[in-house]
C-alpha cells in the first residue's frame, strides 16, 4: 500500500505542471507545513548558506502536504544554486496577509486573506529577460546535468491549481525574492455549509453490478449502511 501511494504521488507530481489533478486535499496550517518541511531539509542546506526563518501566525489553507513540500524544495534549491559556491543569506518568511483590491489586482487575485510565503536569496539576481522566462517548462540557466528547468514550472502549476499567485522580484547584484500567495481557508464559511448539508440516505432498491466480487461486496455494505436495499451481480448478462 505504501509503495502504491508513493507511485501515485510521483505520477501526480509529474503531471502537475501540465494539467490540473484531482489530488486529495485537506485543511492544514501552511505555517506548520512549511516549518516541518524546513526541519526535514535544513541539513541539506550548505554550510556557507545562512538560513533565516520567520514564521508568524496561523495560515489555514486547503492543500496537500506534498504540494507544500514541492514548493519549498524547488524554491530553496533554486536559491542555493543561484548563490553558488560563495554561499550567502537565504531568508524564508511565512505570514498571513490581507491583500487590498489594488494589490490583489496586480497579482490577478481577488481581495482577501492569504497565506504569504517569501523566499529571498542574496545571489547575483536575474536580468529582466531571464525573469520573463523562468516559469517556462524546461527553461534553465543551469549547466548540463545540473537541472531540468521544471522546478519553477511545477511551483507555478501548484500555485495556480490552488487559485493563488506567484511573484518574483529580482535585479542584478540585488538578489531575488519569490512570493507565494495562497487563499486562506475560511472555517466560518465551511461550518455554515456543514450545517445545511443533509446526509445522503434512501430506502430504494439498487442493483449493483461489477465484475469484481470484492467491489460488489464493498458497494453493497456502503449502500446498505445508508438505508438502501441492495442486490449485487458480478455478471452483466445475469
């Protein structure tokens, strides 16, 4: 089962930048997820890179821990590579923010509460021409064998799939800052929806047909728990 789940996660990551996926999501605290990811990869940061972390406030979002992990890994990997052998300073910040109408319009979003992630490196920065192309799949400034050019395309795909936005600010010799904005989850609105939802139930008779006996057994059990009378067959001819 664990091997199947790993394979599933791998395929979802491969497809992520090219199309939307139906990955299961849950309510999670973005701040906590970023903190957990940083703890896992902190030892992988080179000794000549000073890592500064600022995590403030709870940021509930609807997502998947794998997505958060992918965002952090790709942004930090790019930042470390940009600073090169000389190292430098790498700053990671997470905080809840409210985007005004004007700021939200700049990002292509609607005004409201968002979870904001900023990753800043003290590297050499990028020219405007490079900034305009960095989210293109397979575009990379790295040498042969050092990267595929998919990292930022994957990050952008994840962010867009969450109805969020990604920004980049960079100037030569001034470093680079990536900003991620993901919509916060409104617990109050969700509680209101749950209050008006009615449980599915019925008393009709259902014919459940599948060529796998195990699936008909499960289907019968689930539907009977909802009050239905269930007849199962493993043959369409029957």
